[in-house]
């Protein structure tokens, strides 16, 4: 009965949800976001969660105003645990900008770094997919940590909400304002502070564009430990704040490993100097990790020290075809064993992904004509000995072909060919954008089960939309994308919460590398226990008591709106 | 008919070139080397001619240090039947290359020699013309289209000239050099890489061929192009006009 009621409520709601959130029509004043769905195991989590919230609230709330908020929070909590969706409302705790605020900012930053120009604000208010749109009236461009500190101290005392922004290339609506938050863009803080050629440790400001760091390091004979499609505009501060993954993770690990230190400014303007350049430092809690991947909700990262690996001269890339998904898996196992230390990327895409790229991107040709194969795998090796590495890779590929793991393949003979293979894999998101509407999901799943989801969703959606799967097989990271001629609530209702529930059931993560942002803030329970989220909320409360930093994001609204 | 295709090992097209500190040349140690892109196009054209039944065999040739054998393997993996490697130390300039090729042609007797129009490292654009001269063969340079007539033993070559196309008819045997738009070279597939491992690469020394290499050119100095100066933002039209007139001297 309970189940039926929940389903009924969902149906009622979905008919109400006329305005398409992906077309961002309703983002100006209010946000609709579908709430958590309930799976069986999930209901239990929620039950556990409720008393914890109560306890926390009763401890921290004293004033009557807060009491009503507390009730609100609980109501919202109740609602979001049902099959209902809720509206995100601008928090009444935040002030609105006044002329005095503007003149204060002008005084500390100078006229030209206080931007109120419509055109520039439109860009800063909108994410690159055009999916999320805020209505901020103010963009600040500090050029030093001191200025960031002054801004935050002031905003905190005035209770002005702030959204930290880097290159604004995020995919989950984390880098744009939801309402009228003040945008703090650290793009002017783009100096390289130091580089140690012996240890390979780079210290730089947060606004350095990833590609500029790559070319700076190239001249020194080093590379960045991360590489991603958005490198031409994304900034290192944003990369660190979102714990960006990308193409080299299988080799160099996540930023939790390669970031050695950072400097961050807390909501009250306090500067935390944790800019160490040590590989080993076991003195107390390693707080820098709190700022890696917290999406600017705990502080603004202003400087980073990062360990960079030396640039190795021999890079080989192979583009391979596999008959079925189990061959891709076995190939990964074999590659780890036989290519070991030189394996630097193991990416996969399915037939549908390649078709999209061939149809929508100019100048791309099928590397394995004439027929199409079910799966394609891109393997990259990076090493120090050209002939040795190539021999090793060739031997591995030929062996894999003999035992039937690979049905066909090509090996790049020069850098140009290698880039054209990479272009196919990296071009999938662009091709999807050109193909029409796209629903993007970035999931971590056990490698064995990863593709089952794609197949099951394909059956569920039938002919109404194209389901494609690609991603970083080496890291167990699936990019599940649904491409449709236009955004359609009926399609969305078939995908969500199905995809999240499926992921949760298989102990996966609903956000492997994109983060939660606004899109998935309320979905956190699919991957994290109530207790864990509760600790997160307490940390948020401790570091940002007024909740001014990147509000409405990362943490579910039922726990964050009480602060 | 047999087609011979000389291929050159050069610094990869995508590598950023660095001049050696002593200015004697460019840095080649620990730098990715690949087949010259124009040579790839030449080889692709030869393979297409063979696949259309107009030729029976494609022989790839390379000369220089021993690593040239790797480049030859790439050629074999693309589909050439055999390789010939001529060991030579030191700089090889176009005239020397042409003389070596002439000797090889006398041994192999191909009906067609297809080369890249130039190598991307020295940009000489001379070898094809010189071999044709030494052999007394007709030549069609900068080919953007090649058609063979087996019966008449003629090759029709379309070449890109200033402002249009020129069509030439060459009696075989002939020399053809390839331009960028002729075709798009294929990738080396795994089955072909496997086959290439058992293909034969015959090695010659200069002594075997009885060719004497005289360095007829000397590289005096290699320099990087001057760095572009940073631009300036002018504050008024008057200042712009002033700069155009007095600094750039263009108005």
C-alpha cells in the first residue's frame, strides 16, 4: 500500500513538472529537482538518518526563527524521502546585495575587478552545457589570497552567499550560482609560484589553466598527473576542489595522492596554509583532503602544490575492437598483468558511441573499417624505452588477438594517428551535445557489472532514446549517456531514479568524477550512509557556520537547509 | 609491375622541434621519430595501385641509421611486400639519396617510383626530381591524382599548380612525387603488423652498391625563428594611427 501511494505521488508530481529543468527555464527563481527514490535497502537508511538529524538540530538550534526552520527542514526531509520532488528555494538567511557592498568590493579589489556587466554575468551565470543558469548580479575577480580572504570575511559578516568559480567546465551545476550568489572567480590568480625539477613538485595559484600548466611543465620535461577534455579552460583550483579524474587516473592515481598541499580560505576569511611540499607528513589530521573534492563548499582553494611525474618519451596508442563486454574485461586484466608499469590509459566505448562520433564530428574516420564491432578499447602505454615498449605492446596485442580477446585493432604509427584515436574517445561528449538532448550519468561500478546497466537501460527505454556507454574501464568508471532528440520528462522518469537505484544496489557511486553539485546533491544517500552524510554536515557547519559557500550543492538540501 | 617507394624516418610531425644549443642542428635524441607524412601518402598510393590489380609488388626503401628499419617495418605493416635498407652514416643530402636510389632501381627494375614530394625535416623537395634526372625518366611532381593505364604503359598525373590543376601524361617507367591531398593513408592493423614481422628486409651497404657519398652541402647554422613580440593594447584611434605610421611604417 505504502509503495502504491508513493508511486501515485510520483505520478502526480511528474505531471506537475511541466517546466523542463534541463532546458533551464525555471532556474531563475526556483529549482525543481527530483528527490530521492526509495529502494528497499534505502528505506532503512532513511529511518536511521532521521533521529540523527533531530539530535543535531536540537543541539544547535536556539532561536524561535530557527525552530520554524527546523520544522521546515524536517518537512523537507520527510518530503525528500518520499518519492516526491521538491523545489529549492532561495534561503531567506542570505542577504541581498546593497550599494554599500559594491562600494566595499570596489575599494578592496579596484573598479575593474568588480564586474556587473550584463554580458559577462550571463557567461558566469551559465554552465557550459547551458543546463544550469543562475541570476547573480556580481562577479568578483580577486588577484590574491588576501583579497579572497577579505571578500569572504565580508560576505560572511553580511551573510552574502558565494559561489566559487574556476573555468566553469563542471557538468553537475556546481560552478554556477543557483540564485543570486556572488561569483568569486579566481582566474586572475594564475601565477606559477615554484617548480622543483628534482622532486617534480609544482606550486601554483588556483587560477592557472590546466593546459598552461601542461605546457609550462612540458618545457621542464614533466607532465600534469591529470588530463581531461576540458584542459583548455578548466583551472587547477577547480580541478582540485572537484577532485577531477580524467584520462590518466589509472596510472597516476587521484588528486588525493598527487596534491601534496594547498592553501584555502575559509568562509570567515581565515587562511589555512597547508601548502606543504612533502610527500610524507603524518602530523595530525590531513585537512587538505577536506578541500579536495568538496566542490568549494568548505573553502576556496587559492594555492596548490602538486606532484608531477616526469614526461616519458615513448607513448604508444592502440585502438582495438572486442566482440563482447567480457572480452573487454579480460583484456583489462591481461593488460594490467602484461603491460604493468607502462599502461597509462584503458578506455572503452561501445558501438553506439563510435557511431555518434562518426556521424557528428567532422574529419573522424572509422579506424577499423568496414564493419562495426560491439566494443572498442583504447590502450595507451607510456614508458621510457621506445623500442622495448613497442615490442612489449605488440607482443601483448598479438597474444590477445590469438586467444580471441581482440577481434581487430590498429596501432598508431605516429603521434598524429595516436591523437586521432584519442579524438574518437574524447569526442564522444561533443558528439552527444551535437546529437540533441543528453542525460549524463557518471558512475563508478564494479567492472564486471558495469555494462549490464547500459543493456538494461537500453531495454527499458526501447526506441525512445539511444543509450550509450563509454568511459574509463581501467578505473571502473562508466559514463552512461542517454541521447534523445529533445529533453522529455517521460524519458527522464524512466532513467531516474532507476539508474541511481541500480548503482546503489551494486554498491557503486553515483558520481565517480563529476561531483554532486546541484544535480546530485539530494542523491548522495545512494552512495553514502546517513551517518557519513551527517558527519559531512557537521564539518560543513564547523567550517562554514552561515552556509555561505556554494549553497544548495553537494550536501542534500534536507541537511544543508537547516544551517 | 613493381612499384618502389622510398620512405624517410623523420622527427614526428607533432613534436615541438628544439634547436641544439650549439646550433649545429635540431635535437633528435629522445625524440619521437616517425615516417615522413608525404612518404606515407606515397606508400598508400602504391598500395592502392597494387590492390586495384595494376601492380604486383610494392618495395619500400629506407636509408640512414639502423633505426630506419623500424620505419620500414611500419611500411611493411601498412602492406608493402618487401623492404630494402641501405646503411649509411652521417648526413644524407638529396643528391646522395638520389644516387643510391638510382643504383637500387637498376637492381630492382621497378616500373614506377613514388616518393613524397618533400621530407618535413629538411623541406628540400629535390630527391624525386634528381632521381628522375639521373635515370632520364619522366616525372610528375606534386601529384594530387594518379591514374595508370596498364595497356598503354602510361601514368596520368594531376598536379596542383598555382591557381588550378595541371594534367600530365607520363610514359612508364616514371617518377611521381605526392602532395598532401592525394589520399589518406591507412592505419597499420594488428593482423598486418603480425604479417610484417615475417617479411624480408634486405640490407645493403654503400660499398655493396658501389656508391660514393660526397657531402656536397654543409650546414652552417640552424636557428630558431625569432620569437613573436607580445601585442599591445592601444588606448585610442590616434595612438593606433601613430603606431601604424611611425612604428609599423605601413601607412
